[in-house]
C-alpha cells in the first residue's frame, strides 16, 4: 500500500500517538507535516530524522491548536492536505464543581474546536483533488464516560459527532472522515495522569495502572502508538473507501463491556 504523492498533516505530533501516526504514514510513503505549539530546533530535527528514515519529505510547522487562526494557518502553510489527522489533545482531571474554567475552555479549544478549524481549512484542498481523508483521534472516552474528566469527555464525544457531520458533508466526494477511539495508550499524556490518579485513589503506581487505568480495558494491555498509526493507514487505504462517519475502537475490549 502506498501513500506516495499524498501530504499528511498530523496535529500535535511531536510526541506520543501523533508521532506514531506520522511514523506509520511516512512508512506508507506519505509526505508528513508534524506540528505542535513549540518551535524548537529539536522539533524540526524530529521531522528531518523521520523523513530521512522513510525517504519522504517531512516538515515541522509550529502552530497553537488552541487558537482557531493558527489551526487554519497550519493548513495554509502546509500548502497541501490530502490526509488530515486531528490528534492534538490535553487532559485535566477534577470534579465538575471544582473544574477550573480556564482548563475547560482550553480542553474544548485544543481537543475539539481545533478539528473544526483544520477540517474547514482542509476540505477545499481535498475537494479540489477529489480525494481526502480526515482521521480524528477521539478516545474510548468519546463513547463512554469516567468521573473527573468532564471537559475531555465532552470534547471527545464532540469529536465523534463532528466526524459524523464531516462524513455526511463529504459523502460521494472521494473524501472520508472517521474517528479512531483508542483505549489507554502509554504516552506522555497518560504518564502525566498517573500521579493525579494515584492521589485521587490513594494507590501506588502499579496498582493504579492495573486496578484503575486498565480496569476497563479487558485485555489489561495498553494499546500502542504503532497500532493507532496502522489503523490510520488502513483508513487511508482503498479498502476503506466506503468506511466513513464511523468510529473504530482500538481499546482492548473496553467498549464491549
Ligand atoms: P501526548 O501528550 O504525548 O501528545 C499530545 C500532543 O499534542 C503533543 O505532541 C503536544 O505537543 C500536542 N499539543 C498539546 N497542546 C497543543 C497545542 N496547543 N497546539 C498544538 N499541539 C499541542 O498525548 P497522546 O497520548 O499522544 O495523545 C494524543 C491524542 O490521543 C490526544 O487527542 C488524546 O486525547 C488521544 N488519546 C490518547 C490516549 C492515550 O491513552 N494516550 C487514549 C485515547 C485518546
């Protein structure tokens, strides 16, 4: 399967799932655009190394996904967008009545509104070429809920709804839009939740991983960034031409419970 000739933009891709998805898309031959809000030499080096590993063009474009104009600017600066992976996301854990308003606003902006802005900017480019893929990285928390994660869960349910609407508005145009719903994947975002979860539940690290974080993941195994990347590559393949407006869970059975 080759994605040669396609340009993929992956938001929030200087670490974790986004970087894993970029790696698999590059392995399949796509040119990739990495992104985060920082603009450090190591961000650009990360893209250069990835491109060299796979023999593809790889660029890094800094843009803050909490700001609508920068989301749209990312697509414009890239100059082409055949594959858009909306992946940037943050987490914050607190009960609703103590949830800081600025954190609520930031999570909604980065985890949900950014996908609206990038999609709005990318669809005209996809329509002009008669082919496109929008892959939104939602979550098992786009389909189910847990306490203390109100903003994240509201945003991820929103991403699932946005994916369906995007699919309907692009149906029959060679463009598909789907949401991948990972269970727990061990990345910096999850690593950062462990101390909070230890505090909330009064448990040590191993116990909180086994008994809390992976409790709802029947496989009791973390999903990997390679698996999320491979699922993205599948959604970009001809086999998935008629797969649109749906969710694909990569969650070790979480949503089967
Ligand atoms: P991560 O913290 O490793 O990666 C998040 C990425 O988003 C980073 O590259 C970060 O730089 C970027 N980012 C953060 N704020 C940004 C901003 N304002 N502008 C641009 N980029 C920004 O986390 P991850 O676990 O790889 O998460 C990636 C996505 O996958 C998120 O949307 C997350 O909700 C989702 N997800 C993760 C898991 C999991 O278990 N790790 C499970 C389900 C869904």
